[in-house]
C-alpha cells in the first residue's frame, strides 16, 4: 500500500496476493482464513468458479454502453432486483455510498416540502456528503459539517415516536455493522415501519452490508420487522466487483428527469456477474447456509466461554464479538495468528465470513480467536 493510501485507510502491514474460497494468501505464501472479505464485498469468497466464469464470458463482450442506450443484461438485472420488492424500480450504481446517495435524493424529491431527515445513532451509511449526513459518528462528520445535510439521529427504539408529518425519510440498517453489530429488534422495526406509514414518511433500509442473503434471507429487513419503501444494496452484488443498487416501490414515483445518473452503473460487465451471483444465491440455497453457519458460529463462541469475550451478537454471517480489550489490538493479533477480521467500534470484533466458509473452517477460525484472546490476556497478566 502506498504511503498516501496507508495514511487514509490505516495500514494492515500485509500484502494479499491471492484467494481461494474462504482463504487468502499473502506475498510470502502464508494462508489466512478470511472473515474480512474486503469489508464483506467478497460475499461468495474468492475465485468462485461460477462468478469467474461469468466474468470471463462478459469480458469477451461489451463492457459498457452508457445509460442512454438500452441494454438487455442491465434490464434483466434491474427486473431481477426490482421483482424482490414487488413492482420495484431500480437504480444501478457502483457502491453502497452511491446507493445511499441515490436513496436520499429520491426520498427528498418524493417528499418535497418535508424538511426532516432521521437516522440512527451508531448508524453508518458512507462518507460522501449526503451519506455522511446520515452517518452518526462525529469523527467522520465534524471536518465536513458545512457540506452535509442536517439529520436528526436517535436510538433505534426512540425513532418511532420522533417521526412526524414533517419527516421525509428514515434511514436504518436492519443490522448495524460499523456501529458495533447491533441487530434491530422485530418490535422496534415494526414500530418504526408503522410510524412511517402513519405519517407518510418513507423508510429506507441500508442493506449494503447485511443484504443479499448474508443475514439468512435475501433482504434482512423483514427479519427485523422493517417494511422499507427503499432498499440500498452493494457489497457482494457482483461478488466483489464495484456494484450497487437502490430499489424502491414503483408506486411511489420516480426521479425527476435527468436529476440523477451514473456513468458506470449497471455496466454490462458487472451486470452479468451480478446476475450470476443472484442465480447462485437461489440455486445453492445460500440464504439458508448463511443462517445455519451464523448460528453455529455464535453458539460455538458462547459455548466455549472464550476468555475476554463478553458477548456475541448478530444475524447470519454478520457477527460481532464484544470484548474488554480494544478491538484493534485483537484484530492485529488475529491476523498474526492466521485469521482476518475487522473492528466494529472500540470493543467489538466483527466477523464477516463468506458463503464459501464451512463449519469446519468456522471452527478453525474460532480456535484462533480463542487462542488469541488467551495470549492477549496472558500478556496483560490476566489469568
């Protein structure tokens, strides 16, 4: 990683050069269990044969034709995604942040005259200007306060009572990832959904990380009592290639003409891989696999009563293990021991296994977590 990128993202001190299924290898040939997966973007693992086959086939054809021209593959992808939300309409883009920006612009245009935007405490929706307004953490927001929209942030359980006839849209993650892996309870989700309907506010679900089957169903929202009008997807949509989508209920209306767009969104290359990914989710029953494997991982961490781990939570293959130790220290030590993970706040280690993981691989990863915690506590003189 160059010095500039290292300063921006924070260096891991590790150069990854290859991947196969649930594993990656570094420049020295060492193999790691990958529960990081490019921040969850490699949802199907690495070098998935169906996806690499789709990419090879797509690479021999048209890569991009531009949004002004009709594209059969783009229309097929839009129909496949929109059909998941009844008569849903779709905007195709390149990332989760872009999907959130599109959702924010659409919501404001559909609810013109309403001035209130609501999002969750602990929520993370991206770092571009509109998405940054929705993101809660002050460390991301403060340097750019003059550029971002005014948004009211509340604890999830308080949101339903805060929605009013002036509320344009409520943004919520069914499972908060960056904020500490906090699933929204079904009761809270239903209350938010009901209040949005009562006041005519739109409900936008950020499923950039938790959607596409990761949490045990294609959309995570219904598992958490949410009935969204708008859903943002991205990570994993094209198996790790840059791809995102914003889906909304067709009866709501549409963008004003020429008010939004994307040069690369829905290009033929990523659209073909995305279609292959959607086919895999259905044919391989990957939603069920994610639910079962996630239950196994959480129950196994609890059963072992791993020292220094005080709780585990999540949904499907989005898992957070809470610790008394700084999460950054744990993540670094896990990497040294052969497991890649990432933090979710100062005291939570986030595990994002891919669909390629198995119970055997997961058990090996939990072995590393247990050994790592014992080593860290021993180094601090804690028995």
